[in-house]
């Protein structure tokens, strides 16, 4: 290979978008090499991305010249392994496009699965789950048990992160049973995640049992690099059991090998729970440095998850007692940034976080501290100023109470009007004759397809399938045996709604109908009403109810109880 050719390959390893356009031939020295040789050399040199990229591009170009879809997919996967961050998504997209030309369900499903893992690595859990579900649709048509359980494992990790621990346990148990006979590393990974789930569910005995088994199996199967992970998991488990000394011992012994493995995510988790142990032991001075290490990883790697968020709250609390305004302000900023990262990567995750400070309170606190830091010093504070502040607080409280009273009365009047309008709307639906609206033809979709989807939607509503959980555009289109694009267009045209508003609207109409007919339901808790109407959480139920009706479930039930039987 001459120097110019090598430079071209090195350039392309950093410019993946140009690779397919500019790479026209395999270097002479690699022309007659087979896939096994190129792949083996790639993995031998993988730590040196520049050298490995030569073999990766040669592998891909050979596959393209031979129009070998399976090897084209493998080629893009090799290039993806060399790429940083979001560049991997580009290669994952290319894997999917190449796999679809093969009509091989296992290959297509595997490509979607890869893209899902890329999104998961970027902490973008919603698109990760969407890709896992699509992958499952293809892989379930095959008999490839390895891939089938790989999909289950990936979905289980997303459910674990999202807080659906019971569902994650079911999937991980299946994976552990299967991989115990097939592949030791996925088996140990499944056990590790299973132990974390049981800790989150409060079954500390079961978690300890799995952690002990994991350590034993790691040693027996000679994969001892997994031992620190089970030790850390048991350390977290002991923290929740309030065995703080034992927890600290386990966490301290596991933190160094995890750090050496460049696993900054679990390193941050270890620091967080070390800090939590010392905080619980009322040794806050020892706890704070560990929370600050969590912050350092957040600054350097932009890594945070729901439970780690509390580190910033505790740091704010600590420095408030120290009257250190500068550090309070800094950690308020960090907490706001953490909330932004959590919201951007997965909007539904943020709703599960127990927050000591909501965003608005943090902004007010930030403004207050900034103003205080700039304009006040300890020497200037006097009794007179305290009197002024006290009087101002009393005045503000009075104005707030006055405004709150006015707002409450106005809100109640508005809510009553909305309630009456809602009742009139439901009465009109009951008495109105059932007619079918004829829609104009939809561009780019055949009339037969439109009619088919309209029938499917009618049956979906008639059979109340909307009460089943976890519906989204992908899963509903799969249930109708159609593609998401067509379903979205028909939904918008016939129901004038997107998928989320459509499903939630049906559920709210269903629960309103039940509340009007069945008086016993009016005494149910919101949690029970959420279950009755198909929502996975009370919060989602109340938000959907308010969005659909313009009033809260509490106000609706209070008003309907006033009506004569």
C-alpha cells in the first residue's frame, strides 16, 4: 500500500460520511485476502483505530464489490466499533439499509438491535426501546434463540433504567436461564442486572443470593473481571439494609477495578453510594468528597442517572449549612444541568425522579444567592435590614394569599364550566345517531389500505384494546400488521390525533363513562383509577385526564358526586 492510499484510509476513519463516496478500491496488498483474514486483523489492531480502519474499509469494500449483504452489515459494524459517540448511529443506519436488501429476518433484526444498543449507550432510552421492539418483530420470526434472548436482555436493561423493575426481572430471569448453558458473559451480565432489580424492589435477600451466586460463577467460569460488579451490587444492597460499614467495605474494594476498566458509569454509582453511607452515618465531611467525584464525572463525561441526581441536592444542603454561597450557586447550576440532561435523553424518566427542588425553585434560589453574593456582606447586615426584610416577607405573603384566593375562585368557576361542557359533550355522544364520516382519499396510500386501517382502529376501540399497556406507534402498527408511517397518517386524518393523544383520549373517555355509570368507582384511589383505565402510573393518568378534559380527576369526581342518582 502506498503512502497516499494509507492517508486516504486514515482520513476516512475520521470522516465516515465520506467513506462510501471516496473509497473506490481495496489496497493492492489486501485485494486477494478473504473475510476471515481481514476481520481477524481488524480485531488484532482494534486498539489502534487508524491501523484497524484500513482493514475495516477493505472488508466493507470487498463485501460491496461482491454484493454480499451479510458481510456488508458486518463491515459497517466494524467501522461503528471504531467510531465515537453519535457517529455510530450513522453506521447503524447503514447496517439497517444493507440488511433490508437481504430479506433475512435475523440479519435485519440484528441490525435494529445494534442501533438500539447505540442509542442506549448514548442514554437515549426511548429510541433505544423503539429499536429493540422493531428488532423483536423481526427476530421473533426466526428460531435464533441467541438473538431472541439478546433482544429480551436489551429491553430488560431499558426497563431497569426506566424503573419498571418487575418487568425487567421477568425478562432477565429468562435470559439468565438461557445463557447459563450458552454463553457465560451474557449469563453473568443478566445475573448482575437481576441483582440490581431485586435491590430496587426491596427484596434484599434475593439480591444478596444472586450477588453471591454471581461471584461464585465468575470465579468458576474464569471471568473474574465481573467479581467487582457483583461486589459493588452487594455494597448497594447492604446500604439499603442499613449495614453501612459492610456496604462501605464492599464499595471501596470494588471501586478501583471498575475505574481501571474505564467504566465511568459504575464508578460514579460507587462514589454516590459511598457518599450516601457516610451521610447516613452523619459523617457528612467524609460524604461530600464522594459526591464531588460524582459531579466531576458529570462534568467530564456528561453522565448522570436518576438516583445520582440526589448527590447535587445533598451538596447544596451541605454548603447551605456552611453558608458557602459560591458553592451553593455552583451546585444549583449543576443540578439544573443534570435535570436538562435527564430530560433531553429521556423525557419520561424525569417524571420518576423524587426531586427535593423543582426547576422553578432552583432558578429563584439561584437568583437570590447571586443577588445576595453581589450586594451583601456579613459586615453590612444590621437589625434594621432584618426588620425591612421581615416586613417585606409579611407583605409578600399577604399579597400571595390574596392572589391565591382570587386565582382559586376563578379557577373553580372555569373548572365548573369545563365540567358542564364535558357532561354535555358526553350526553350528546350518547344521543347522537351513529354515522360514518366519509373521508377523502389519502395521498400515497391506497383506498384498500386506508379502509383496512380504519376497520382495525374501529375494532381496536370496540374491543377496548386501548386499555392494554405500552402502546406506541411502533407496537400498534405491528399489531395491525402495517407500517408506522401509514398508521400515523390515517390516525391524523381520521381521528385528528397523534398516537399518544389518541390512546390517552380513549382511556380517559372510558374512565369517565365508568365513573358516570358505576358509583363505587367514585371512591377508588387515583392509583386504582389509573389501573382501571390502562395507565402505568398515577402521574400519567392525572396528566392525561387534565389534558383531555381541562379539569383534574379530583374536581371531576367531586362534581359528579354532587349529581342526583
